[in-house]
C-alpha cells in the first residue's frame, strides 16, 4: 500500500494540486497495479487487521473488512453505500458472505469504478451492485435511501470528512448506521507536516488538515452531524505494526521477487529501509473504527 509514491519519480509531482478531489484521484492514478498487487490474491488497499498468526496482507485486509462489517451490523437484505470503495473487494465479500441485498459504491477514481463494474459483470452480480463516480461530500442519492453507509480506510481523504458525515446522515434511513475504518493522529499535538518516512508520505499528500484531529474531535463531529451515541474505538495495535512488518519484508518474498523487476525491488527496499523512523512515526498515528446511528 502506497509503496509506489516515491518510486513513481516524476509522477509524484502530479499529486500537488490545490483541488483536494483532483489530488486524491491523481494519488491513486500514479499507483502501479502490477507492483501494488504482485503475488497477491486480492486488490484491497487497506493496512489490514493483523490477528495473531496472520502473515499476509490479503488475509489481514479481509479481516479488516469483516471488522467494519461487524461494526456496521451488515445483515441480509441491507442496502449498503460504500464510499471510497477502491476496487470493491469488500463489497463482493459482503455480497457473498453477508448476503446484503445490494451495494452501491461511490468513488472519485475512474479506473477503480471501471474495474469494479467489470468484476460485477464477470461474477454475475451486476444487478446487486451499482458502482459509480461521485464525491463523498455530495452524495448523489435521495434522503433516507440506505440501511448502512460505510467507508473502509477512505474517509480521511474526504474534504472535509465532517461534510461526509452530514451527507451520510441524510441518505441513511432512520435506524441506519454509519461505520468507518479510518486514520487519524493519536493526539492533536502530532504535526502532520513532520512525517518524513517515505511509506507514510500519504499522510502529508492526501490527508487534508481539516481531517487531522484525534478521536475526541472525530466523535464530536459525528455528534454535530446528528448521529446518536457515536463510538470511535482504536484498533491501532492490530493494524500498523502488522502492516509495517509485512511491507518491510515484502521484497524478500520469493513469490514477489519472481514477478517484479529487480530495479523496482531495489527501489522499494530502499523506500522501506528506515524502519526505526517508521516505528516512531507510526506510534503517532491512530487507526479507528467509528460507528454512528441515525435516530
């Protein structure tokens, strides 16, 4: 995840733009799927939930999707809106395993939308999915449309996230649930611009300052949006360290080495070399599951 930001060389300059939506879209457009998903079985782009004994990113990413589904209370016959769905792996998982009635997906990156649409056709799920382009802060849906609104490691991009909260409340039916898996600092004292390690470049490049706040502010913004009794719970002890350890050793994986060019592996190894710095900086990042209920 995010390992190609510096490797992309000149492409990194395309990330810098005043428009937050364009910046996020460009951020994902410079990723290289051939490297990002080399020797993997899924196309998740999250850091994963690393239970004891988990050793690979795909299993961990699946587990994080399960954690979010549990928090949202996904059940058969639910109509779900997934905002910032990436390639949609979690949506197909929820359709198969949770038997939700239909998933609507909203994303601002065209090739993500196109990939999810193709997969839905290939798997015979086009009638139970609706993947489309759109903004998280201007949801193109009527009031009281969905049973659940979810955002799996994407809401930190939304500009601002508080506007997404308000929109999520609007499109939820009474009794509906918003659930997010999200990245925030452990406290308001953490300086976003001070993050220096290459693998965490996304903190500076794609998290707007409006979204840089701790759990207490996150919870308060949910309250201000109108959600009842919101909960913002940290799961950082099961996310960052597992992800860091896996990614630090990825270039040594024989399956990865078999399909990725030596020059790219060398560049990636250098990118992830300073693990002491990464550990210090990851200690300043929280990872939360947040839940809010519409009365």
